[in-house]
C-alpha cells in the first residue's frame, strides 16, 4: 500500500505537467485580470437572466425570487389578451420597419454618393460635418427638435406661419410622430452609418472599374455590377446586426418624444415596460413583457443570420 | 451633371447636420430668439451658472464621466487582455458568455432589481457600474491585443518579466490608439447617458446634466397632463434653454476633433472579424 502511494507520488510531476489544473495555475494572473470583468458579466448580465423567472411569479420584492408565489404563464396570457399588446406590436414593428426601409438604405446611398466625390478635401469636410450629430445625446437631439418645431416660437413654425399657413403641432400629434422619429434618426446617425460602407468601398479593386469601363459600362452599370456586389457582404452583416436591435431601437429617443397626445402611435415595448413596471410597480407582468421582447429579438437575429448563411453569405455568428 | 447634383446634395446634408446646432448657439447669445438673433448678450449663461441645479448636475456629469471612463476602460482592457491568449483554459466558454449577452438580456425589470440588491441604487456608481463593460468593445479590444505579436510578450516573459509588467510595459503602450478610442467611446456614452439616471437615481441632487436638460427643455413644452413626471418644472426663457443645450454639449464638441479621428478607427477595428 505504502509502496503504491509512493509510486503514484513519484509519477505525479511528469503526469500532471499538462493537467488542466496545472495549465490554469500557469495563467493564474490572467484569471486574476479577468476576474472583475467576469464578475461584472455574472452579476449584471447573467443574474438578471435568472431574475427573469419573476415573469412566472407573483413577484414581491421584499420576499424575493425564492419566496414569491409561482403563477405559470398568467402574465403572458394577460399580456396577449390586452388590447395594448396589438398596439405595442404595431408601433414597434412600424418604427423598426421604417428604420429598415428608410434609414438603412439612406446610409448606403449616402456612402455611395460620398464615394463618387473626387475632391478628397471636400469629401473629408462633408464627413467631418455629418459625423457631428452622432455624438450628441438623445436628450440634446430631441431637445433641439423641440426648440425648432414647437408651436410656441419655434423657427419651423414661425416660417410656416410667415408663409401664411397654419402652424403644425409636430410634437404633439399622432400624425407627425413617426416622421419626426425617423427624421431624427437620419439626422443623428446617417452620416456616422456611412463609415463602414466607405471603408468597404475603399477596398474595391480599381482594376475592376477599369476593366468594366473598357467594356463600355456607364456609371449605373459600374454601380450595379461592381460596387454593390463588392459591398454586399458588409451590407448583409450590418443588416443582421441591426435586426438584433430590431425591437429595442432608439428606446431613449422614443421615450423622450412620447407624450400623452402621441402615446397611441408612440408607445413601444420598452417604454411600456418602464411605465407599467417601474412606475406602476407591476414587476412580474412587465418582466414578462420584457422577456417576450428579448425572446423575439433573439429569434430575429438567429433567423436572419441563418437566412444570410443559406444565401451563401458569411453571417455574423 | 451628376457630379454637380451630388455635390449640392451632400453640401445640403452636411449643412443640415450642423445648422440646427449653430442656430442654438447663436440664439443662446441673443436677447430674443426669432429667426435672426438680435442683440448679443451673456444673460442666459449668467443665469444658468447661478442656478444651483444646473451647476451641480454639470459637476455630477463631469465626475461620473471621468471616474466612470477610468473604471470601464480598466475593466474592459484587463478582461480583453486575458481573453487575448488562446491557451487560457475556459477561454472559449468565457467568449461565448460575453457574446451571448449581445443576443439576449434579462431585461429592464430584472436588471433593476439586481442593481437594487447590490445597493447601488441612488448612488453615482449606478451610472458607472451596471454598464461597465460593453461586450462589443471588449471583443474588439481582445482582437486588437491578439494582433500584437506573441514574440514581444514571450521574449519579455523569458527575460523574467511578470505578467503585470508585460501588460503595462508592453501591451498597453502598443495599444494606446485603441485604448484612446475606447476611452472616448466610454466617455461619450457616460456623458450622454440619460435613461440609467432616471431609472436608478431618485435623489434630485444627484441628477446628471442630461436629466436636468430634459426637465428644462422637453418637459417645459410637452407632457400635458402626463403622469410620468411629477416634478415641478419652472418656466425658462428660450435663450436659457438654448444655452443649457450648448453647455451640456461643449465637452463633446471639445473632444470632437479627437473623437472623429479615433472613433472612425475604432469602428473599423470592429469590422475586422476574429
């Protein structure tokens, strides 16, 4: 017995050199560096995922997840039968779709136009100017918008009035809510959105243009047969990434633009969760709404990634 | 023909990007805000810097931005550095853990309760810690660290340098442009954040400038009979509102020249897959 123990003891150094524990010990400093970051992800990202269980409970903050009573799918059933569900779904999809069919192509077109500019200095100047709004907060963007569009002395309405038309209440009407939202998105981020496209465009082999030109291709044919195919994969990747945020687009922006008069067209899942959850204290119900949104978002990303791969594109994940 | 139209369109778009802001600046200095500013005055600025609420919120934002950027940058680069070594056991699991947070989240309400249970509620930490690491930035920085040749790190280690020395004497100095870019990313995010503040902070003396800005401008106009905000909103003159916007944006404008240079680089770093 003793002898065997001695033998294993002796065999250890050679045997354990490559065991997991040994390899981990070697990089112990790296784990030490990563520890705060890992703790951050576990506490602020993964613990809330566990906390999502409250969507299936009658959650009471003072007793916590362990003490609260389980109610199964009650909150989900309630949510799907509320008339508000359809309103939220419609508003969210509507704004997200506008973003996809107006903002997204707009950035591509803007990048293509910038790419056609021959003067390097002019191009640089335009870029410098159109990037500025990206760094302003949503509060500032919406604030400027209020100052310009208000009926109480805003420039836009002053101009409209001086031309002899009736003032338009842009900020407090259902009709103008969506155009204002999409206009702000374009104003703030369209310039910034061109960066990646411009980088992709700069990488297109000039010989391709040369060859096409020799074959007699005009500007449109060059665009269609050389430029667009060259940046197709970038477009697809950015599209997938945008799909991931499809449902939580511009939450701060929408929250700031909402008021009692445009709520009917402006309320989206996130603003509803905030209002019903944190302001009215229906924690479990609003957590269920949030979970529904997160799951749909996840399905959208994975789905669009899968479709992109099916069409022979690289995908993101 | 096409070129001319193109130039005109781009010029108009560029003008539209900055004109509203120029208008705001000019009317913040004028007596009556009509179409054309009439008389130059500093009254609006004198007023807002004498108003304690605004002054205090600026200090809060400066504090949160400077301390928060340090914390977030350090946490992010330490973790990115660890993840940049391929031979670390459990690395792929950790990466998966990070990437998954970009796809799925527990949502606003569960996150709120986690922040509450950590005792951060109503402290300025709640504006810096709950979003300390952006998964996106982390992955990009990891890729950047990975692109630093292993030979540099290994040779230092053979010479007996400690991992800490390798990180602070070799990797960090080589990554300064990337770190500057991400530092600016974080700083702009911290300065501009609004929603975290109204979610986690109820003590009005701890409001950052964006929250005060919203009270001064947006609430003063909108929200007729809206139950969301019960605070008393005093009425401010047009030029004061404009001046508030200007002051709240000045820090961003000051760093913009650096931002523009490094940000573009940061975004492009991100487009390199790895």
